[in-house]
């Protein structure tokens, strides 16, 4: 019987026509020319070469594993974020361990401790625990939540996005605006930006702010109380997530008020766009792939001494049928 041997890094170097050191750089995510990187990856694929992460970890004192802590993956935004984080880590030769907390602060802390005990190389977390404890020896990057000055936070320009939503509604002819908000952390700045623009422009506006645990009934009750003779008291509504915008659109439709004919709606996230679909509502789009890449880059950065406490990425507007945008 003929015995087959697993290909080695030397085999990959020979197949790619490069030095062994170049192959080592590629698989250890060290800087190398893109042409050489592609040649090495293609050669490894042809030969069926797989990196031995256990052996590599013994040499580098790493586990090549990163823990990601999210509230859930039912919400489309969280699921798309998880997908992009996984792709960003895999591209760099890391495994992702995903923990789901269901918005439970105590569960968040348990998962953080568990990840630290399993000696992961770092943690990326979207958490709701204001007293979250993270050991200094484990690199931690927070997504959309301020933890401490020593923990870098990656977020979209939430304040600018709120301003953008208010400005767009006014440009589209809205004169009396309402904001619906259920999002905590850095995302609170969406409301701040919206209100800031309205105050500066002298636009009449109100805010309905609820916690995630309050559910949707208060929104339904509020809308019902503000419909008179078949008309809503507001002609423009900004919701702090697309999910909330779609829920409110459905509530209004059941009450005989329709978007965009009777009221114009803008959400926040743009998740459908990143899933390759047309947006289901007009929305402020978060750059989810860039957010994920930035989280991973910062987490794996050797020297974090020069990092700001908040890394803020730009957002954009996309029409999605719930506003009266010109064709």
C-alpha cells in the first residue's frame, strides 16, 4: 500500500516558487507582497496544505482563537456582524468562538470570564453590562459600547447618522418629527444627533425613548394616541434601528396610516444592503464589513498605546421606499 504524506511548508514554497520564509510570513500574517501572498495561498490550496494551529501556537504562545460576544444572531444586524467578524478572523488565520448572551449582563460577564480562562488571544464584545470586568492581560475591543478609557471602542458615526436622518426628513418636506429609540450605549448618540439638528434648525420634534426590555407595546400605544381623524400628528419618524422602523411601519399600516404617503420613516443599520438585498426601509447605513475589519485589526495590533478610546466610522443614507425621495 502506498503511503501518502501531508504536504509541508517546504512543499508549498516549492509549488509557489518562493522562499520558505515567504510562506512562513503568509501563514503568520506578517507583511508580504500581495502577489506573493496569492501565489502561496493558491499553492497551498492545490496541495491541500493546512496550517497546524496547535504547533504554530506552541511556537508563538498564542491560541489563534478569538471570542466574540453578541446579544443574539436573530437580529439581522448582529448576524451580519458575526458573519463579517468570522470572515475577517478566518482571513488572518484565527478561529472565532461565538457566545450569545440574550442581552443578559450577567451572562456577558460569565462569557468574558470563560473566554479568559480558555486563553483566547482576544475578545470582541457588544455588551450591555455597565460594570463589565475585563482582565488587562486579555486584549478586548468593544463594539458600540464604551467600557473604559483603556478599552478601544469601535462604532459607526451614530451622532452624525442621527443628524443625517433629521436633515433628510426635513429636506423631504417633513415639518413635525418624532424619534423612536430603544438602543443603549454609543447608539444613544443617534438620538442626540437627531435632536441636535432639530434644535439648530428650529424644527418641531419629540422623542419617545424606551429600554429594550419595554417591548413594542408602548410604541403601539403612543402611535394610537396620536392619530386623529385618520392622520398621525407627525409627518416624519426616525427609528434608531431598521427593525424598529419596520415594526412601526406595520403598526401604522394596521392603524390606517401608510409610509411614505402619510408619514416618512428612516431607520438605522442598512443590514439588508449588506445581505445583498434592497433596503426594506429608508435607512442610515452602517459600514458593517469595515466595522468588523477594524475590530479585528485593532484586536490583533501589537502596540495599542496610540489607539484612541473611540474609533468612529462614517455612515451613509440609502432610500428604501419609506421616504418620498425624488426618482
